[in-house]
C-alpha cells in the first residue's frame, strides 16, 4: 500500500492539513473546487513553467464570505513580489479576473529548498530539459538533500531517458523512506520534464524525520574543487 498511496493524501487529516480550507453548501461546492483548481493551474503555469521561474512549491487557498485568500509557498519570494510589489498586484488582478472574486495574496518563503520534495522534482526536471546526464543529476540531488539534513530521499524518473528509443525507469535511493509510518514526515513531489524526445515523469519522496523531531537543515557550502577529500600516497 505504501508504494501506491499518495504520501500527502495518506496523512491529510491525521498529521497533515488540507491545501484548501473552506466550507461550502452542496450547491456551491463544485464551483469552488473548480475555482481552486484553476487558481493552482494558473499559478503553476505562470511561476514554474515560464520565466522568472519563482519556484512556487505549494498553493494554499482559504475562503471567507467576502474574499479568497491565496498563500504561495516559494523559494524565491523576491521574484513573486516584484519591484515594489508590482508582480503581486498584477497576480492579484489576474486572479480576480479569472474567478471574478476578491483575492488576497500572501507569500511564504521556503528557507531550505533542498528539503522540499516538489522543488527538488522541479529542479531535476529543469536539468533534464537541458539534456544533462540523468544519472549524474539524480546522484547530485540525493547527495545535496542528505547533506542538507534529510533522513532519506528516493527519486524515480521514467520515460525516454537519454533520448533512448525504449522508455524505462531509473531510481536513486539514499537513507530510509518509511512510507507506512503516519508519524513520519514524508514529502512527495511530482512533475514532468517535457523534452524533445518526450515527457519524462519525475517523482520524489523526501523523509525529514518524525513530526516534531525533524532534523534542522544544514547550509551546504559548495566545494572549491572538482575532487574532494584527502589524497594518500602509496608507501
């Protein structure tokens, strides 16, 4: 079951909260649900699929009787806000035109993007689009996440890897991923890298520790040279 159930949906209502927080009568429920989906699709297309690539990982929506509150979790808040708040004001106007309701936009910064599964998946997809070596990309992302403080990470990609004629899957695993443990804080991210040879699916599971016992993130400093570690001479 742990291999098939969505890790976030498995925990919603138990250890994780809802992405949409509102109550609606039966007649308006379908309309509100469609509006929420349209908002998320619009935000994802605007900030993740085209410049300035603001790395928006999650979009949370709250509703009151008078307005809709949209909370954007992003690793680059400066690109979402824009100079003197110009981008936020433009986004607010576009969302109001989209659903014809009053909108309030809040920005929440993700301080450690290497510990966010969705941002890791998006980063892998961007590197795959640039025709990088998929094995090197997976290895680097796993090492970066573990160095940043993750307890475990699993990355699975599938498609025409390296432009091959036959589609296949590739998996990288570091640490542990307790998928059946509800008290385990396991994040899940999914995206697609649209390349010239076809779409490549990217799935990321990231284990940060049990709830309340998550390891603090570690700032990773880039290495000075291509080769690290000590060098030993043969006697």
